[in-house]
């Protein structure tokens, strides 16, 4: 006969192992909050520019004026000067653009000759905007915003081809504006101006690279 004692020891050992529960360390769940898209440009913008961009609807009303004069100015430029003309999908494809500037103040508008602008896509996904010709030469960064638009923070450069001035380096040359899509292959950059109370509106339409000036 087999010895019984070793067999009982083996059964007891297996029973004890089966009844033992291995407890794993508790893992705490961590919720990572994604900051709103507007946080980046608000962190970078001067408080005065933030206030100006937040009050853009009121600036449209003031610049266009009231009555027939406002309706006439807005009708002449269609969606370009329509405060409610914004469409979805605001991202600008990198490349060359025709830039036509219209300035409006107190129900009057003034157009300027078409110049050239360029939108450059960086490796980290950011967009850089600069106007390459003319005397009005804004250059800076475009920040995505959750309201299906882009915020432009830049500076007026001193001469064509010189993009050395960054936003915030010289407050007197800083520019802040809103980029919106207003039609098929058509965008606008709206820049509120404090003195005088006016809006500078840049109409942006892509052009073939071959037509871009050297």
C-alpha cells in the first residue's frame, strides 16, 4: 500500500494554493483634460488684442455704419464684408495667395491693389502667414480656434522679405486678426484697428505657384 501521509500533504497544499487570491495593485484612473484650442492664442496675445478680437461683432457694426450706406458697402463686396459670411472648414492650404485689402470705416470702404501673400505649413502642423509685396506687410502665426476659424498674431514688417519682427517685439507694429473661410477657395483675414475705429479686411484667394513673385 502507498503511504497515505504524503498524499494528504500534497492535497492540502494544492487546496491552500487554490484558495489563495492574488491581489494586483490598484491602478488609479487619470483623466487628461485637453485644453481648448483657443488657449494657445489667448496665452500668446496681448490683453488688448484679445479684447479686440472678442468684440469683433461690435466692430463690424461700427465700421460698416448704419442704414443704406452700410448695406451698399456690404453688397458691393458680397461675403467679404458680410459679418455672418463665415463658413466651416477654415484651414488654409499652404501656398501662394492673392491678397486684396479693403478698409472700411464709418460706412465707407476703400480698396487697394491686389498683392501677394504666402501661407507656409511647418513640420509641427503650425501655419505661418506673411504678405510678401506692397507696403502693408503683416507676418506671423495662425492659431486654430474652436470656433472654426484661425487667429492671426503677427507684426507689420519694415520691408518686403524681412520677417524679423515677431508679435510682441514692438507693440506699435503688432497685428491681431481673425481668418475665416467665406467661399470656395476664398478666405478673409479681418483685422480690427483701434485708431481710427476701422476694419482692414484681406481677401485671400489661392494662385498657382508659378505666378508667385520671386
